[in-house]
C-alpha cells in the first residue's frame, strides 16, 4: 500500500489504467472516484483484518448494532481523514492535475435511511471505531434510497428514485461465503423424540438467500476498522413449487428494493415485516456462526456478544435467537431465555402512540410460523410471571403483555426480552419511566436508563467546517479533537474580543459558502450578511415547520401594513422531506414554497425578508447548511421529539438554538444557560394540563395576528386557490390543533424578536456562539458510546 505522495500517484495511475484500459486522462470523474474509493478501502483492509484477528485473540466482547437504517453520508473524505491520508491523496491528485472536489462530488449519499434514527447509527459507527470499541452494524442493502426530492413549479414535492448505487459502491465487499438461508411462510411440523422432547420442522417454506456486503467502518487515527454488514436478498437455488416462478423472483427482489419512507408512523405493510425478519434472521445467524468459531458453545454468548436494537424494527431478534438456541442448538426454554436477555438491549426512539410499532399476529403466523409460536409462548410465560408479581393490579398484565387483541406490541416484546432499555435524552427517558412504560417500571425497576444522543464531531465539525476547526486549534490547541472534554477549554476565551471577531469571520466565510450553495441549487440569491435562520429535518406535524412559516407570514403582513415597521435582514431556510403518503406534510411544503414565491418577489420586503426551501435534504446538504446558519430552529411540541440530533450539529457549529423545552434542547439549555439560547413555549407539564381544556378556536378569535395569518390559508392569497391549504386550516381549527401550534404562537413571535435583538449586538452574539461550541463536547457521540459501553454493553476496548 502507498506510503507517500509519490507512491500514491503511481498506484492511482496504475490502477486507473488497469481497471479501465485507457489513458488516465480519458477516464471519467466517476471512474476516478471508484478507483480512489477502492484504493482507500484496500488501504484500510489490513487494519480491518487486524481488528478481526485481535478481537478473536483477545477474546473480546463485541457489539452488533441492529438498525433498519444507517444514514452514512459520503464516505470518501471521512475515510481519508480518519485514516490520516487526506493530505497525501489530495496533494497527489492535484499534482496529477485532478480536482479532488470533483471526484468527491461523484459519491452519492448511501440511501440507507430516513433521518435522525439512521444518522444516529452512523455517528455511533464512527465513534465506536474511533474509540476502539468493536461495534458492528447490521442492516439491509437497499437498492433505492428513500427518494430524491424535487420541487415543481407549483411548489410541490415530487419524488424520484434514488438509485444511489448506480455508479457502483467502492466501499462494499460481497461475502457470498457468509450467505444465509432465510425462510418465510410454510408450516411447522411438530414431532417428539424418544425422550419426549419436541422438535420443529419448517415445511414448504419459501427460501430467500441473504448475501452480505461488508463496508469498513474506519476509526479516526486508530487501527480499529469495524464492519457494517448490509444484507441483500437473492433468489435461492430452489424456488417454491406451488408459486409462479417469476412472481417468486419479484417477491425476493422487493425485499431490498426501497427504504421504508417513514420512521415515525407505522405503515402496516407485509413487506416491511419481511424486511425486518430478513435482516434479523441473517444477522443472528452470522453472529452465532462467528461466535462458534471461537467458542465451544453458545452458553457464553451473552458474555461475548451484545445486540443493540435501534428502535423496535429489529425486535424479532428476540424470538429468532430463541428459535436458533432451542431448535438448532437444543437449549431448553429457560436457559435460552436467559441467554437472550443477557445479550439483547433496546433503545426507544418515540413516545407517540401512532409511531409505536404494532403488527397483527395474523401476519406473523402466516409469514413466520415458528416465530409466531415462540412469541405466543413468551407472552404466555410473561403473563403468568407478571400476574404473580402484582396480584394487586390484575390489569397490569393486560396493559403490558406483548399480545393484546391479536396484535403484537413490539415495544412490549422488546422490554421483556432485554436486560437494558434506554431513552435518548433526559426528558424522553423521564417520559418513558413516568408515562409510556410506567407499568413496566413496577416490574423491572432498574431496566430503563438514559443515554442522551450525540453526533460525531469529526464529520459534524472537523471535516465539514475546517475554518472553525482551525480557529479552535489556533485558540486552544488540538486536544479537543481527540477528547471531547477539551471543548470546554474554549470557555476561557469566550470573552476575548479577538476570538469573537475571529469567530464572526469564520461564520461569514461559511455563510458565503452556503449562499453560493443555495444559488447553485435553487437559483435564489440570499444575503450572506443577513441573519440565517434554518429549520432542517424531516417534515412532520410535531416538528412544527408550520409554526415557523406562520411567523414568517406574520412578519410579512405586518411590514406590508406598516411601512415604518422593518426588521433587520432575515433569511429563513427550510429543508425537509415529507413521507410520500403524508398529505398534511406535503401541504406544508407547498405552503412554504408558495409563501417564498410571493415574499421573495415583493419589492417592499424582499431586501429584509427572504424564504428559501432547499430541496432534497440529506447528510451532504447538512454539511454545508449547518456551518452556515446563525439560528437553529428546534421548535417541536414539548414532549414529542425524543432527542433530536440536528440541534447538536448546529450547536457544535456555533448557531444559537431557538427552541422549546423538548428532547436534548433541555440539556443544551442547562449547559449553555438562558443567556446563550432562546427558549419559548409550553412545557410538557403545561401541555399535560392544557390538553384537557385547549380550544384552538379561541386563539384564532382572540389573537388578530393568528386570525390574519390563518385567513390567508383559506382565501386564496398564496396561489389563488381558496381550498389549497384548507387541510392545514382544518387541522388547526376543526381538529383543534393536535400539536399546539396556536398555543405557542405568541411565545414564538416574542422569541423571534428576542433572537433578532441579540443578533444585533455582534460581539455578545459571538460570545454566545462560542459558549455553545465550548459546551457542545457533551454531545459528542464519543461520550454517548462510552456510556453505552460502560452501562449497557459491559464492553472493553480493543488494544493493538
Ligand atoms: C441530523 C439529521 C437529521 C436529524 O435531524 P433532527 O433535527 O434531529 O430531526 C435528519 N436528516 C439528516 C440528513 C440529518 O443529517
């Protein structure tokens, strides 16, 4: 492998010619990207091999992180920088007359997720490897990502296929030798042997071959390289006899075709259940195989393996591992159950009833007959046990058992089969303990714990914002790059006017970069000296993009009415994908775009008020959007956002949080104090009381601002059609405003005024941004991973 620039250039040149059979100058940027990616992967392969060998020879425990999503973002720059060969490579390319940026821009974001949940998994992979923990990912190799989002001339979201692997994926390696046979449908034949023990045979099943593709997860400045294993469904060598052969091929193909388009409402689809069992079954099988290579039996599985369930999507791990232990390795129920509980733990990501995963038992009986039997037995044994624990409350059993009225409650199953359950921010965990899982806390008092989310400071600061990284290095040295505690070294400098000025300069550079990006993407010109206020996240009613755009409409109306009222220049940026079936969310996107079209073209206001919707929000966009923003909009209805991680990325890049007391905003607020963020709106406790007497119509009647804003939704003001936004109006008025938008409107307007006032004092503003950066070390996912390793996984570091 190349050791210096000269060797890199020679090898790159040689590989390009050998791979494509033409002169280097004749190869396309995509071919150069693939060649460079392959070289980087091969460079990491020795470390990858060493990591596997050392894990085995040190007999180290390892973690398997099961997640339906890994929203990785581009890998090239991150891998080069983590390996410490970025300078060699970029300089070498330059000497060959090749633009690194052009090559890097060839890479599509891997389409392996929706939003925050998948991005968390990706940050964990980076942190675990960087901290020398052996944490492997297990997921599906989706051929199409969520969707690419366009905005049409009416301002509507249009979805296009995201064929992210079209040009190829240089990071993955197909491992046919580790393929697994997965069985669906069929019947279970029960027999008894001479000892009276039961045996189960799966007859007439439809077989699918799960083929793994491994991607290296490369740690920063270490030799640890972990594995993200992506499973791809392929037709088995025998097709089911009773089904049409071509139907079988297309059924198999469907399993890995597409990411499910929503991580917060359950779509109740068979295919989704198939996807879930598919990657669970394959993943469990490969864990067992690996374990038995180094250990005589599965007795000590829980000592050497931890399985983390990222939300309930992989919860079938629990009955599947039971099945393998009992049916394939002859364990009795109690011993198998003990092993499962030692091994498995579960992370909850939502408390919203409609987002809690449920399946009709009928589906499971049909698709996974043996799994259904095991789930029924888990349920039966749980009921008998729980009834004995709390004889005073016979209803408790029926409230907490996994099977209720023919429906499987996935969270209830996850709870019973795990030795640890965690929430993802302090307030969220409290809601789990006091509300959602209140009953279970009586039965398992120490089960639930908190692990506040984090983000990797490498991708989300060092690599995406090199200007800020340099400022920090120049001010406090480089200790913070390796140890998140040292972010706080910056606190000593927040009052230094020269550091404040330097920060404002960095921010200005990043805002200009963002303005250029916005222009290239949308054609809109934004003023890089205006205050840039950004809300970027999935479009969902509870995240309240609607509240944001209503405030913009209010400002516009007030300026139109009163020529003496003018605000300092503001740019409001939105970026959000709506699930393709989520009509309300799509309507909000259209509203934002219609408001933007009108306001941006009004000569009265356009110098001070600008609204831009950036299509196709993704990790790569966030890497430019976050560093270029002044204000971070985190305005979900209190109690609804489990944690949020967008809030942490903005904070780390010196944006001020404008937010509610929800999710990790609560912890941001405790860390920076009210002088350094702007908090508004009803608290969870206040909403718990308000919900019983809330009347949204009163707000509409009594607040002229709300009245005027809402009337534009039903009088054709934005695009001439009076019914266009009636759905939004009806949600607020007829359906009584589920997410308390109107209840928080006044407070939000005042919060916007407060943040504008603060922005006007440039040096105190800069000081606040610096305090935010200094306190953001807590939100490094290095910290989160340390906590999981210590409190849940009992995991030791790998030593080279
Ligand atoms: C961080 C991130 C998210 C999560 O944002 P929240 O504000 O926490 O919902 C979603 N999508 C992408 C592309 C991200 O980078």
